């Protein structure tokens, strides 16, 4: 079935299937974290891992969640772009996709239309499955018209893996294998 045909079906009867390419990418990134074994133990690596984790989770929590989804505070375009870019280093898809789906989640919390409710699809589906699903690949810009008006955010959303790739390369260039495996993959 096409994505358009699936979109017309009620949420409750959708098949809960995942994209093999998305699963492969997810598994490979997590297996790459085992590279820390080859690199060996490193206290600077541990510090870099923790710092990288907290910076990226700040960007998801304060950025994708509080700013882009809930519009809790205001930013100028430059800081807005930087926060979106930094959030996308966490590889949780594009900023507009994330905000669009989170707004949808709050609008339909725990009802059949909620695409990632644990009550509707179970814990695994609510946490990971729906992100890997072939049903939720496209960004619904109609849910985020206030953000979709910014061409730089639309560009980031279309090129969702560019920021995370740049981040990985920057860590590798700055810190070598410790940066890549501790700072990027393990974090």
C-alpha cells in the first residue's frame, strides 16, 4: 500500500511494520559504539561521551521539545537554526518532523490517533517502532506552519542526517578515534 492509502486508514488498523533500511541504520549505529573496545578505555573519552550526550539531549529537550514543539520561549533565527542543527546531531530525524509529530501526539494523547502512545501500540512501539515505521516517514508541515515558513528549517528537515554526519566528522577530526567512538557513537 502507498503512504497516502495508509494515511487514510484509521490508526487502529494500521499494520505496525518497520522499514528494514531504518532498522539496519539504527542497528549499525549502535553496533559502532562497540568501537570503544578497539579504542580502549579512556577517561577523556568518558568525559567526551558524557558531554556529548548532555549537549545533544539538551538540544532535544530544550530545543525540539520545549522550543520547536511547544514554543515555550522565543529565539532569533540564528540561535533557532543552531538549536535545530544541534538537535539533529542526535539523529532523531528532522526538526520539523519531530515537532510535527510531537504536536500531533499532544493533540491526540493516548487516543487511537496518537501515533506513539504506549496504550495504543505498546511500550516498544511508543518508544522506537513508530520512528522506524514506514507509515511516518514524511513531515506533515500543516502541523508546524509557524516553523515551516523558515527555509533553513525546511532544509534541515529534508537533510536530516547532514548535521549528525558533520558532528561525527568534527569529533573524529578534533579527537581522533576517541572522539568518534566515545563522543559520537557511544554517547
